C-alpha cells in the first residue's frame, strides 16, 4: 500500500509539472543492441524477366547499420557528398531495406528492382558464438523497413483481393520508413517502379 501511494504521488507530481509519461512503444520488448553485435544482410534482386536472384549473406554489425541509416537519412534530406558506407554495393539507397526488428536494425534483406518476391524463398541467418546459422526464412510479422525509389506493398497474401478475414497489406511510398506489427507473417513484398 505504501509503495502504491508513493507511485501515485509521483505520477501526480509529474502530471502537475507538465511532464508527459512515456507511452509504451513497439520496440519496448526488444533488447538494446551493442555496436559490435553481428547480423546478416542478404541482397535480393528481381530481374526484368521476373526471376529472383539471392546474394550470399554478408555479416554486418549494428554500428555499420547505424552509420548507413544516418548516411541514408542525410542523403535523402539533400546533403551533398553523402554516400552510405554499405557492406554490399547493391544494397544502396535506391533499394528497400527490410529489418527483423522495429528500430531499423537487425537482420536485413535488401530488395533491388521491381516485381514480387515470396519471402519464404529468402533465407534468414543468425549468429551464434560467432558462426552463421540458417534460421528459417523472411516471413515475419513484426519488423521495419525503409523503402528506396520504389513504392510497393508488404502483405500476407499473394493477390490483389481486398484485405479482411485475416488478410492484411502494408502499402508504402518511395523512401518511407515503416514499422509493422501484424497478427500473421508476411508472405510477399511487391515493388512498383
């Protein structure tokens, strides 16, 4: 009882002082990341004939991702002479970066080109004790992405039928930064160019 009174008093005091209490965010359940933590990046290229090419997964640190995100933000804001320090040249600002976490960090897949990619065909890797291991595919229900030059959609169905009855779509514009948290896993991403 004593602790409840103290907590209630503290909340009242903060409210009276005009301080806003932080609302829970979608990233509250994600542990903070250290700069030297390693994730994997895979580049997926769609070609004009509709085929999909997968690049080899490349190790990337959280520090590199943060540096690339800052450089990309500066470049999109019009800063001259800014080029992201990309680990793979095909994963530049024009591509969409899909992350396994909601904070634009974590495992990343870069999509280059236009067309549909079925996420179950894109392998995902993790690091355990400094070694790379296959961890399934990129059908995820929670994450974030940063679109490049293409608008598109992320969805859990393969057609253009209306959403509803468990079907969902997250449309996005070019250069949009999007956090998604859906009840079921995404099945595809479609890039329009």
